[in-house]
C-alpha cells in the first residue's frame, strides 16, 4: 500500500452538514462527506475514553480535526473514507494514546494503521436483518463484534409495543473464539449458533465470506495478539 500525502487543504464541498453524536459506546460522525476541525464541539475536548467512528458517508477528514479529540482511544474508519489529515501534533496524539484503528482489511483503514504504525482490529458489522419492527415477532438483527481475544455474535430483536407493554424483544450474545475464521466450516457454525431466521442471510453474506477469507491470510502473515495486528 502506498502512503498518501497528508490532506491539509480546505475542501470546496460545503453542501452537507456534519453531525457528531454519541451512540452507545461510540461517538459517530455522519451526515456529510467532509469532516472539519470546526465540526468538533467542546464536548469532544473533554470527553474521556473516546471511541470515534467515521460513518460510511464520510470521504475526507481535514487536518486539525483529530487534535480536537485529545482522549481518542479507538478510531473506526468506514469504507467510504479516502483521506485523513494528520498533523505532527495529531501523529503524536495517536501514538501517545496507543490508538487502535478499526476497519476492513485492504481498505484505507488498514492503510492508515500501517502508515502510522498503529494497532488494527476488524470493524464490527451487521451480518443480517429480517422481519419488521412494526409487527410481531419483530425485527431481528445479527451483528458480529470483534474484540482482541474473542468475537461476539449479537442478536437483537425489536418488537412493537402494546398498551400492556410489549411482545418481548431483547438481546442475546454468543461468544466464539477469536480465531474462529480458521475453521473450514466457520460460516456454517455461525449459522448453527444463531437464530434460525438468520441462516439464509449468514450463508449469503459476502462481507462475512470476505472477512473469513482475508483473516486466514492476514493473520498467517502478520504478528498479532488475538485479532489485534500491530503495524
């Protein structure tokens, strides 16, 4: 992968408004294509233990933005991101905080981790969803979540409400080994561990198939701690 030049120019695209909001553990930027330093409010300066996600709409991050997240711990880089400006100050911050980059293999996210010699973890992604949250038995969503030493299959059910409460809903987690990808039947076994309604989606999920194939290659070539590759 070739190193890209640091992006430090003002871009002309001002047609969209960037939003930065807290979703669970993650602070997400979304709604625009260009992320500028002035998009970061004072909350980011004071927020501790920040896991920051660049949503799939974002293409570029201007130099000066990362410095506005002094307590950055993880940086998830979506598939659409093409450039992140990194000043000497931001580079120092990335290394001082031992920031972990999350993303897909063979994308700009992995290239960014390599360029700046940072740890790299796969990004969580949705494998399948089926049903309808407005009708019983509701909407089912299956997400695969990556941690250094293990992988979690998160199954969420969203049900409609009634005057007496609701039909149910909730979350079930299934832990699997970090090296599950080594199993020749890895995808089939994920289907066996998940709700039956997910089976067609799991067996036909191209992103899951791609991850398993690339993980076998990447982790055989690189030194790693569980799923964490140190570049």
